[in-house]
C-alpha cells in the first residue's frame, strides 16, 4: 500500500473500511494510533537514510570501482543484476589482463638487458611496482565476498557517525590527511610517466623519430613503429595499465588506513568508557550492578574491535607481505637511479625524486597506522588499571559483596587480555610498525650500497 492514492492520503480511506459501531472504537483513537505508526515508520526510514548518507568511505575508493575491484552490489531486478555483474566482471578481468600484459612486455625488456645494470634497475622500478599491484588486483577479484563482509562489519561495529563524538571524528579526519598526500604524490608520479615521453617526442627527439619512447621500458612482440595508429594504441594501452596500477595502490592503501584509523577511534571511545566505568549516581541503589553491567558492555565492545582487527589482518595479509618485500627493493633501485643516472632528461630526475618520495611515504603511512593500532590497543590496560578501582571509598563500599569480587576479577582478566597488542602482520613474518619501517629502510640502504659497489667495479 502506498502512502497516497490518487493524490489523497491513504489514512482517511483506511478509516472508512471499518464499521466503527461494531468495533466500538472512536475515529479519533484510530487516527491517533495510525498517525503514531506512520510517524514511527517515517522516523525509521529517515534514520536509515541518515546512516546511509553519513557512512562515507575515502574518495580514493572510486578508483577501485572504476578498476573493477570493488565488491559488486546486486540490484533488486535479477535480469539487470545478472547483466551488470557479468559486464562488471568482464571489465575487471580486462583491467587485470592489461596490467599482466604490460608487465610481460616489461619483463621481456628486463631479460634482454640484464647485462646493463642501469637499464635493469630502471626497468625493475616499474616492473616490480606493476607486479605488486597485479597481485593486489587478483587478490581483490578472488576475495569479493570477504571484502564485502569486511566493509559490512566495519559499518556495523567500527564506524563512528559524523554527528557523534566530534573530537574523535576530527582526529580520524586529521589522520586520513596523510593518505591524501600519498595519493597526490602517486598521482603526480603516474602523470609524469605518461606525459614525459610525449614531452620528449615534441621537444627532444621530434615527431619523425624512428623509435619513439613509451611510458616504461618495454619489448613488444610486434613492430610498434610501423604506423602511427599502432604506436598510439600501444601507448594508450600501456599508459592505462599504469594508471590502474597506481590508482589501485593508493585506493587500497587508503581504505586500509581508513579502517585502521577508525579502529583506533573506537579504542579511544573505549578508553573514555573505561575511565567512567565507576562513575554512577550515588542515589542509585543498584550502583554495583550498574557498574558491573558497564564493564561487561566494555568487554563486548572490546571483543568487537579485536574481531574486526583480526578480519582486517586476514584479508590484507598477502598484500602486505608482497608490499613489504618489494618496498625495500624499490627504494634501493630508485635511489640508485638518482645517484648514478647520467645524461638523463631533467624530467627523469624529477620523476625519480617523486618516485622515491611516494615509495617512502606509502611505506611510512602503512607502518605508522599499524604502530598507532598497537599503541591504542595496549593503552587499554593502562586505562583499566587507572579507572579508580582502588579508591578507598569504593573499596570500603564493596569489600564484602560478591558483585564487587566479580567486578574485580573481570577487571583483572580484561587487563591481562589487554596486554596483548592488537596488531596487523604480513602473514606473521613482520608486524606493521615503525620498527618495521626503519628495518626496511636499513635493508634498502644495504642493497643500495651493494649495488653501487658492483656498479663502480664494472666502471673500473
């Protein structure tokens, strides 16, 4: 039944369907009851719409949707849903295939130039970045259901509405600004990779040059210079593959940081509740029961946060492992290009400086967020211990009650559990923390020193 029929309200039509003399109910009572029911339904609809509007994921997630990596949400119409799902899946596999083909072209060039250390390291910078995000794209495609469930769990247990807890929300927004900086650096990087070859064509080699540059060092199984159409098509195909690689990188890192940031926000709210667990009105007769119930509610919320962090770790495990393994090599090789590069176009220097800045910032942002999660989770034990449980007034008031004994036992057990930090690992091989960040930079410097010594020995 709709809310209006032929421009008239449904409510009066509904009233005239009954014999009120038989029911012995007044019209006024029915009008009032139905109005209350409709008002309650409208309030629920407005509440749901507000929740839907206030839950905002980072704007970078748009690129996951454009790349076909976002979990597909079926519509109510089965025919349209099936067709849209098929088209969306086909587009996602096209993006994965284009990235894989481009990596194959780069790998072919790498294999044929292994004797040239400069060419090898330059090619590895883009090949390894492509391989990293090729793994990301495959992981997102094969885990669509887990990704959707993770988002739903975040919305249900972790999300903090904008109109509540303003200070915590402001802190979360402030922490997300680092991902905006990382997005800007990576966007500049891919723009330079796609635009600098065109600048080189028009201002250095000339349009009529026999061999024209591409965004990356690649070897093709066909002659790309036989016609302008073939060259333009290959250039656009490989450029878009690079765009998919970079956008997937900063979009997935942004949503990962978004989840961790609001998980830390939930820990802050949990700490506030812990600090006030023993604060109750003195005139309440059930003061002990109220405080025990508060502690149990805190335990439930703490368990929700831990469960979400565990699901987050399980989902991002493979991606983080590959990321940490490749990051040290990327930083080493890009730094090697900056130090040893000779006769390079000025744009190439700027490109590699932006590259190493974005690589270090991407690694730092991930590790710093993991470190923040560890700090917030371990601070829970400190807040529990400092919740004023040893206050003499409270101790004397509760000293001979069984509920006080239960409260203290629950508090001790929660303190014991809180000593174990909530952390994100890369398949248990490494933990996301600032210590991991410094260790990776140290490893990169060791690789760089070894690579530079080999290069100068070949020059002698």
